């Protein structure tokens, strides 16, 4: 028997597994690396975060990714080259982290790699028959496995699509296993480049939960800052947005996008919510003389409104619930304030549930790898967009 196939068989029955989870989102700003230990599987999963680090990408590497990301037409040679390059680069970052943590490579059982999304194409956006939902992440798993010597599980989103989903968001699978509760109605709100949430009604089985994208998180605000304020990656502490005023005419046009009226679950990305989207809205609203600060104030309001309206649609009238946040957007004080005011509830974060909110997405992909190797199939019911599948492709080191 192949030694790595044998190792997988042993891992599936082992008492615990050490898995590195990787997450690089649509903001293209860096790689989250989470070293986790898992015991059990399914609802019996016990999760321990051993180490975590976010490694920022260099400006040059960000530009390379931006040159091929979220565009209908790109250089195919560059896509091919970067697929291998990103795999090797992420492998180097893993080895760098393990060295810093003084954690032996041979004691890591698996790598769980989300990959770098360069295009997301749900049918609800492209409407091209006979094509269905599609998505593409680069960062080849074989390159990571060979360079690190660690079995790598990657490309999670393809199975989701093959089984009838849109490939995103996948947080529902891990959120249900880690965060569902018998007494408390919970919403797990993740504000990355795109905002999404998982609805976890108290005491309910997986057939009652769902996860959905709701619209832009940080992506449009970050894109605008990077375009108009060279040297800045984002609006730190919302200093620029706080100096501006919400432009109601622009806000109304921004909110007219049909995506907001689509049923849950649904997915989106920077392919839709980008600077072209903003430029059209500015033109249609007749606000071409608007200041940069007012644009950012309006984009912050737009993001908060998209998130709050989606959550309100989900909940029954007068239903009590608690929101736990994660993702970079939770560090934007103006955005958090606006969401809290619109929903009239205090916003917490997943640290209260024993998971670092900045590490949450990387931890959840490590959990998906744990399920791929050890888990059974949770039944999420016969619902469009939420297939009951195990996900991930396995790459062996040799």
C-alpha cells in the first residue's frame, strides 16, 4: 500500500490530528495560517488552536494577483504560472511559520488550503447557458504537498459546486459543528472582502441552518482607498470615512443592485462589487463632484445596510439572537457601530466562543479537512445551494 494512503487510513482512526488551515480572501492582503489540533469529527469535534499568524503579502505580489483576479479576461499564461507559484509560496510560508513556532514539520498531519480565489462565477451573475455555477482558486495542492512533505487537502469549493451548490460560502459546515448551541440563537457574521453570515437557530439540526453571502464587506472600501490614497491598504480605524458624510443619492443607487433581492443562500464577489460598480452608481446618481471622504462614508453605510437588511430578512419578528463577528471588517469601528445601530443589538466576536475571530476562517478550512479524512456526511436537508457533502481534493507528497 502507498505509504501516504496508509497514513490517511491511520489518521482517520487516530485519536487526534494536527492540521494547518490556510485562508487567503478576496482582499488579497495576506495569508492566514492556523495550526490546529482536532479530536473526533462531526458534532463530536473538539478544536484547539495551537498557533496563528497572518502573513502580509508584498506589494509586488499583490499586484501580480490583482492582474488576474476578478476580471473576465486575463493573461492565461500568468494564471498558469501563478497557480504553481502560489502553491510553492504558500508552502514556504507554512515552513516559515513552523520554524518560528518551533513545531516539527513531521508532526503536522495535514494541510488544508483554501487557495486564492481569482474568479467566482455563480449562474445568478453570468446567466450563460448551458453553463452552471463555477469558481476558480489557484495555489496548486500538489506543489504544497511536495514542497512541505505534508499531505495537502485543497480545492474545497469544487465538490460543493459539483453537488449543486455555488461554491460559497462554506462556513456553514464548520460553523454548525463548532458554534451551534442548544439555548442561544446565533448569527456568525464574517466581514471579509465579502460579508457573509451563518444562521444557527438554537437547538436545531443541520437541516435548519444556512450560510449566505450578503454583499460587500471590506472590498469596495479597500479598493477605493488603494486607488485614491497611494500607500494605504485600507481606511485604518475608519478615519477617512468618519470625516465624510453619507450621500443619500449615491446610497440609493448602490442599493438597487438585483443581487440584494435574490433568495438565500447566494454568493457574490469583487467580480460584481468593484470600482466599476461604484463609478456607474456615481454617474447614475449625478454625484460626480463628491469628495473621497463622502464616498467612503457612503460605502461604509452601504456595507452596513446590506448586512443588516439581510440579517433582518432571516429573523422572525421579535426573535432574540446574538451576533458573533469575525474577519477584518470587525476592526472597522464605524462599520461595527452602524451595524449594531441598524440591528439594535450589541455585536460580539468569536473570541467569546473560544476561537480567535481573525483565525476563524483558516480554522474552519482545517476543520473541513478533518471532516474529509474522518467525518461522516451531515444531512443539511434537500435544499438548493447547501449540498450534504464532504469536500477537498487530496494531494500526496510523492
